[in-house]
């Protein structure tokens, strides 16, 4: 099998070199300092915890000029050898994980900004022989599935997987010449920069939407009629004033059916296609329709409430998922989908879900309809819904760009490495 990548810059040719990990990296132990030893106020050494590697898995790790955690003064830094501090070009490797997809994940340090840095609990350092390695390249190479597969094979353990430097030193790495490494690293860094920018953009858009919604529902922001005149004051009502309990009873199916569930934390509905009727004890179920308000009475306290999607229509639920329709002269569904995600509304669901410890809590359907909520005039609801849906579309568009960029990078990692 040729040791040449599928996708390559045209100025390079020939096969890549093959070397054991241990031939180009020397391994160093780190320390046992955990997050409990961190102090955000003062100190002299930055600490990279192994959790940072799992959550921020990328090609590089840069320390910026921002507030960072430091080791408490009760830690005796004099006992730590100089060679155990991180250096630019080092790899910080997570040597423990409960997941094969995470074991051995690695951060390549490309900048320290003069900050003295230690790798913390459940990590070790791999320090390169610079004769072979271009800064920024190996972090990408180690994300390639050919390498990841080797690492997963040598991980040992049952509940918690672990790596040893001895086993890791024998896995095979494929390396082009240093100039080609630099070209690949530079190209993929630009892709990562785009991913970082889009990720930040999503965060900012979501923060803006959250702030605007708070002001809308506190009535700090009010919309006006098309002629610039004021809308009437918001009117407080009980939910029973504009919600109608609508149960569409059907006999228990004899064939497999589409079951509908409701995710907690206002994350919408989900589907269980081909649900088997013999696995449920109920003799009757209930049909849902698009734009129903549906709530899980057993997990309402965890904000398991949603608006039924078009693709859910015709699906079936048990008596634990009552459905409601809206009085259209009082409220429109496009507006109310933003009501149910409000912190105050979710808190009220929690209050009417009494029960013991743990997850054994059931919402009172009677109390649900007694809840009070202030509603604007229908025309103002429409303006609010249109405005917020426009923000949602902008957020979704950015998320789509982000997903496509990540998928593009994934394809490059598969085709640019061997």
C-alpha cells in the first residue's frame, strides 16, 4: 500500500516517512495537580487539566492575555523538575478516559506567551525531536483516524481506559518532509480559525437573542403598530383562558407505530419509529398534531415541554403527555414557543411538580392550567414572533456554516494524511 496521501499540495511528491512515535518524541511525566489545587487570583504557574484536552481537543493550545487559573501557594513548585514544565512544541496527552473516542486526545502547544505552564492530573508530555517535526503539524496528524485507531487498540482498562508511554511509543506515525508539514499545518490552521470565528459568532448571536428576549418579556422593549401608535397593555391570564386540553384518543395499535416523546430543557420533541405495542401496558393512546403544545407530566419540572413539529403529526403518546391547542384569538403558537423557554415559565412548571427526591415528580395538570402569564395583543405577538424567528434563522444559518466547516475539516483530515 502506497504511503502517499489522497489529497496533496502539488509541489510535493514521493512517499511519506514512517516512524514509531517514540523515535520522534521523548515522554515526560507531569504532576498530580488537580483543579482543586487551582486559584484564580494569584500564582505563578498555569495548569492544563486533562479535562481541558477532552473539551478543547484541537491542534494547538495558546495561552492568551486573559485571567487564567494558577496553582495555589501551598504547592511546592521547587519539587517539580524543569523538564516537566511545558515547552512550545510539546504535546499534552490525556492518558485516561471512559471513552475510546477520547483516550489519548492531544493538545499541541504552539504558544506560551512567557507563562510557565504545567500539565496536570492524568496527562503526560511528549517532547519532539525538532529534526523531524514542524510546529503545529502533529496536532492535526494525531486527529487522523489511522492514528486514532492505533491509540484505541492499545488503550487498556474496563470502566476507565488508560495509556502508557511505553505502549504509545510503538504506534506508527506517517510524516512528510518538514516543508510539507508546515504547508499542511498552515492550511488547516486557517480552517480552525474559521471554526473559532463561527463558534464565537454563534455564542454572540445567542447571547444577543437571550438579552433581547429578557427585555421583551419584561416589557422593557415594546413593539408599535404600523402607524407608530402604541399597542394595548399586556393582559395577565390563566393558561386555561387560552389553552384547550385536546386529547385525540385512539385504540392501542396492533402494528408498530410512531411514538413521540418530549426532551427535557425545552429541547423539543423526539421520535421513536417502529415502537412495539406489546411493550406498553396502556389500552389507549393519543394522537398529536402539528402545533399542539405538549408537556411531559413526569418531567415538566425539568422543562419537558414543546410545540409539536409537522413531522411528528400522527404520532402517538400516552396519557403522561397531554396535548393542548390554542385559542387563536388569544395567542399564536409562533409567539408561545418563546414563552415556554422563559426562565420564569420553566420555574413555574417546577413549582407545580411536587414529589420526593430524585426524578419521581409529577406535574398537576389542573395546576398547569391555573398558571398565569401576561400576553400582548395578537398583533404585537406577531411582531415579536417575527423578530425572534429572524434571529433564530440567523443563528441557524451560522450553525449550518459551522457544521459544514467542521465537516470540511473532517474530510481534509481523512484525505491529507496517511
